C-alpha cells in the first residue's frame, strides 16, 4: 500500500558538516547491552507497524519517531537505508472492534491507516521504502507457513473443526534468546498479548499460531494449508524476509513487542532461512502514558497528533517534546512537556537566524556523538540549548543539521 510523502533531508556535505563520525550504537534487547550498528554500506530497518483498529495516538508516534532518528542518523552517515514497515490490517483485535462498532473491518482499517499517514506526514517522519499490509501479502505469508510445515517446524492441532497450524518452538533451538525471559514470564505475556497458551492439542503452551483455519463470518484467504488467515508473528517474519532478506540490522517496536512478538517472529525467520539470528539488534521503545496510565481508548486518555496540529501546535514542538526524554524510558506526555518544547523551538529558531560568527563544529560534534550513544536525545537537546544561549555562536547551517538529524524544521 502507499506510505506517505517524504520530507526533504538536507545533505550532510553542506557546511558546517554534521556528518557523524561514529557508528550508531543501540541497546539490543537480546544482548542486554549497547551494540554498534552498521557503519557503512547498507542499513536494513524493519519497524513493526500499526494494527489499525484503534485511533493511533502520540504513543505510537513516539515509537516511529525513535526509528526515524535511526534512519536519519544512518543517512547522514552516508549509509543507504532500506526501511520496511508492515500494517497488521487483519487480526483478531481489528475484527472484534469492527464487529462491536458495526463497521466493516476494511473500512475501520482504512480510516485508521489514513489517520496514521497524516500524523507521520505532519511529524516529518521519513516514510518506509515499502509499506506493506498483511492482506496484500497473504499469499507470501501462507507460503512461509507452508515452508515451516515442510521442514517439520509446524504442526496442526488435533481439532476436527479447526485444525489450525502452530509453530513448534523447539524447532528454533534457542527460543527465548531475544527477550531473555523465563518460562513463567513468557507464559504470562503470551496469555496477555494475543497468544493462547491454554489451547488444547499444542505441543508446548508457548507455540504460536501460524495459520488460523476459516471461521464462519471471518475473512479468509485460500492457501495450500486450506482457507484461513495468518497468525501475527509470521506476518512480520515473512514480510521482512521478502523485502529485506533473511537477516536485518534493526528490528524495532515498542517494549510490549519484546515478547511474544519479536521472539516468535525471530524464531520463524531463523528457521525459515536456516540462520542463527534474524536481527542484529532488537530495539525497543518505552511506553508513553497520559494522566498516569498507558494511553488506551478504553481509558479515554488519548492524545492525538492530528488534534494538536489542527489546534495550531507546531509539529516541530511535538517532536521536541517526544525527544526530551530518552526513548527507552517509559514516560508521560504532559502539557508542560509541550510548553517547554515550544519555548525551546522558539529559542532555536532565533539562534538559527543569527549571522555567521563563532564556529559551531564543536556543537555539531557533541550533537552527533550524543545521538550515536543509543540516541541520547536529552544530551543532544542540551548541546543545542547551549548553542542557542551562546550569542557568539553562528546560526548558519544549524537549521540543516537540526532538520537532517532530528527532523525539526527551524
Ligand atoms: N501491528 C503490531 C506490530 S506488528 C502492533 O503492535 N501494532 S500496535 O498498533 O499495537 O502498535 C504499533 C507500535 O506502537 C508498536 O511498536 C507498539 O509497541 C507501539 N506502541 C503502542 N502503544 C504505545 C505507547 N503507549 N507508547 C509507545 N509506543 C506504543
Ligand atoms: Zn510486527
């Protein structure tokens, strides 16, 4: 499906140069440590996209903004970035919500995807090269399931009505390495996040669904496995595999995807490709809350990018508010955060209009060094605050650097 329009990105060759000198280091959940990402050539990035059943809010935006900084840092370093994002445009939560609200599931998905595109465009998030809905890729996903069956890594449950196909986690040989969680934690999270550890007939309660045979009233697609639809984790393994190959540099998403989603999609991809490791880095963002709770429609504590922008908020201020704290911390969205960001944006804009004077190379070096260190945006913003406050420093070229690396237009 089409993604959204791309903002311009200033080239790092402009003077003063903001080309990073260090490789980007990111915290890899599997290693439990900071690890260097690619430093030249091509960088491959797969970020798990939305399930378009609920209004996309500023928490989702915060997650995509984090990976936009990865994309921007790599590009400024001269790396050619291949970026893919999926849309889970058919899944249980979407079907349940459409049924409850009396709307068609496709209509609901289309509305929510359009809202998301609008938010991403307003925030100047670089679009993925491929933006892929699972519905349009269903044949490929089914072929991946069939391949897992063929190598003996998948099986059907003994259920005459619905002999659904499951992945055998023991086929991975290292299931659990991505999250590092113990079995009890994995069981609890599986039950909480769309798994079915209690389903009878599974070899292991943690075995995830690969192909759900058609139920009356549910959408389904033909395949060699029978009429049905794909499970959640195989979708990302198949889409990433098709568009980026069997191993990628970074798989990204929020911390609620650490398990089961990224654990299972990694296991699927590794068994399919016969490789040891799907992503070199599994990178996870903290959750955004509002009014003391994780944002959710049922709690009614949602903040929308579209509403803020329609109300006259500068998207650059929204970006700065989201970048004020480190991406890995669970954090709260507050009105004060936005007010501080608006003030900061104003100060930076005035500074960027200053005539050329004192050299800004040390400021740019501090900015890129901070970003190289697991996207340390609080430190990056502090460096720019010091530049803005120092009247002796030039404004020339700073707008390009801030735009290219942080996506904020001054
Ligand atoms: N479609 C799947 C991934 S394949 C999915 O998780 N969709 S989602 O719509 O539920 O979430 C989209 C992304 O936003 C995920 O990376 C999720 O971790 C992230 N996310 C959801 N809520 C928040 C929040 N409150 N703060 C930060 N990120 C969030
Ligand atoms: Zn995913």
